[in-house]
């Protein structure tokens, strides 16, 4: 049971990365606009995040070193500091969107005022992270996030043309796409790749492996966790694309609110579907909020060399504890201004692509170094995939901002 | 030097935001409104099943806010003269929607059939306007 429970770290990381509030609307809208033509990007990004999380988890198991400690060691202080600042902004914005998303979901369930629920969400997150051991955070939010499977059931129930679904996994432009459509398709492709390979997933996963006290003997477990967790996340992302194509496109609706996604499940499976979808989104958004707040605190503590970890009492790691509390407070402050949480996370997803090469290069450099990793260093396949994805995300990083401007942030 | 760059960027930005809105910019809020109109219809159908009142009222309020935001965005755009009629038509067609969503948000079981049919017809007209702008 002990080893089996480790799978929840993978599930939590994948759910928090694949189906947070922005990704939810992104995949649904991707399906609504381009039907299945973006499914290959889901597959491409999933293999990429598996490759880098596996490397980061392996380094954590063998060297007990997390990503930002490597970044400072390999990139140097100045480049490391730049990565830290950029990653912290992305983490803060994503956390803000998730806190806002949780408050929106609570409002759908209770009807209470939004701002009051934002404050309630802040207290909820601080109490949960303060009082719950890391393993139980993994299990509760990893397991709860599995309720999102209702969208996989919905995708199957919509009875799509499976041949067309299969064709979507082969890279191609959507049929009859003009110049503007091609730009939009490119924007959605880059943003979807970025959202699947979000850097905080790797930061959180590696730090989680250290929290779970992985040893070199756990390298195989690390692979299993990555494969199961991210395959599940990718299946869910693909299912959301199908729901976008088969439910929202015929209704001419561009989903922009969590309630809209729940409405699809409610329309198909009545009240049970509605409430399972709302609960699943709650666990996924809450998991992502915790993941991003802790990632920001892990990054800062690892970069600065402070003691860190949820297994330590706050008085043993006071600056780490203060850091994640401050992130939750600032994130709540951002959405208290009335800004739309979905817009916030869509911006953060696009800008996070710029951080990706800076975050992933040190991981690849250490994982392939036999002098550091010994027999656990990358094999030829991991090296080829590592370099391929590093080149790919560098191209995506260069294209992200021009595409963002040219497509009015993906709106048209 | 830095001040001069800031000045150029500031003037450039001000001119950019003051220039008339073109087809693709006008299509964005019209597309949002089209989507919100069809969603209002879906939510109204869901409300008609008589279930999950709390969800329906809360989601209707979210929708009412989104409609008001999209209409504000459309109102604030200054289109080229040949697009002014398109903007006016979109604003006129979507005018009753925020109130209709608020009505569902206030706990009404369902909109009157005539009002629901009007929403669908208006959303279809907005779809036609959006398609014409994107052509």
C-alpha cells in the first residue's frame, strides 16, 4: 500500500498541471475551435513533461537535490535569480487564478458572495497546508481530482467519430484554415504545450519526491508514478478536447467559466454529473493552488539555501512557511481586485513558456552527467528526448509572445 | 535617454489604443456575446428541468456579469465608420440578455418561451455578424 500510495504524487502533479482552471477552459475551447486537430499537441506535451519530471524525480531520488538548487548551481546566481523571479510571478498568478476558481465553485454550490468566499478559501488553504502532512495532501487532492473522470465518461458518452479522434494525434493544420486561423491554431498549440509542460509541475514533483524521502531504489517507482499520473492527466485533457468538439461546438458556446464546464456534465448526467464535475474541479483547482504556492516557497527556499519541507515544524523552517503563506495572501489579493481568474491564468500559461528552457536545461545537464548521477544517469533515449524537447520549448518560447500579440491573446 | 524611450512608447501606446477598431477587434466582443447568448439558452433549458436551483441562480449571475463586461467592451470600442452599424446592431440584439440572466439569477424558474426564443434568434444574428467580420 505504501508504494502504491506514491502514485498519488503523480496524480496530484498531473491533475494540478493538466486540469487547473486555465487548462480546463483552454482544452475545451481548443476542441470547440479546432475539433481534434490539437490532440497531437496533448500527446507531444505529455511525453515532454514525463521526460523532464522523470529526470527531476530521478535526481531527487539519487542526489536529494531539487530543481532550484540545480538551477543556482548550474545557471549561476544572476541567471538563476532571473528564473526564480519569472517562475515566482508565474506561480503567483496561477495560484491567484486557482484560488479565484475555488471561490467561484463554492459560489456555484452555496450562492454566497464571491469576495467572502475568497477569504474563506484563503483560510482553508492556510489551514490545510499548515496542518496536513505532505502525504495526505497528495492523497486527498490526488484522489479527489479523480472525480474529473466524469469528463472522460462524458467524452465517451458523446460518441465521437473515433477515426477523427485518432487522426487528431497526427500533426496537421485544421481543414480549410486561412491565415488568421493558422495563427490562432499556432497560438493554441504553443499555449497548450506550455500549459502541459508548466514548469511548476517539475518543481513540485521533484520537491515532493524529496518530501517523500525517495532513495535510489525508488528510481523505478518514479518512472511508474510519472507514467500513470501523466497518462491519466493526458487522457483527461484529451477528453476535454472531445467535450469541446462534441458538446460546445454544436451549441456555439466558448466555455469561459467553470460553471459552463459543469453545465455540460449536468446536461448529460443530470444532478449527479453536475455535482461530481463541480467536486472534481474543486479538488483539481485546490490541488493546483497548493502545488503552485508550495512550488513558489520550495523554489525560494532551495535557491536561498533555507531549510524547507512540510515535514518540518514551522519553527524549524520559518522562512519556508512564511513564503507559502505570503503566496496565498498575495494570490487572494490579486483576485480580490475583481480580475477574472481565467484571464489571469491564461496570461500566466503563455508567459511561463519563457521560463521553460531556463528551468529544464539544468535538469537535463545534471541528469545526463555520469560524474554526478553515476549508473542513474540518462540513457541514450532520455538524452535524445531531453535535447529534442529543450529545442522544442526554446522555439515555443520565442514564438509565444508574438503569437499572443498577433491573436489578441488567443481571442481572434 | 530612458525618459525619451518612455515618452515614445507612451505616445505610441496612446495612438495605438485610440485608433479605430477593425473587423477582427470588433469580432472579439461580438463572439463573446454570441457565446453568452447561446449559453443563456442552455442554462434556461437546464433550469426548465427544475433541478439544482442554487447552481442555476449562481451561474446565471456569473453569466450576467460576463454579458455586462462584454457589452462594456463593445461599447468602448470606436470602430471605423463602416463598422459602426455592426456594433450598434450587436449592442441592440444583446441588450435584453443581462436582464434575462439576472432574472434567472434572481430565482425565476425559467424565462418565458417568447423571451427564450428571442435570445436564440439574437444569438444567431450575432453569429452572422461575427462570421461576416471574420471573412
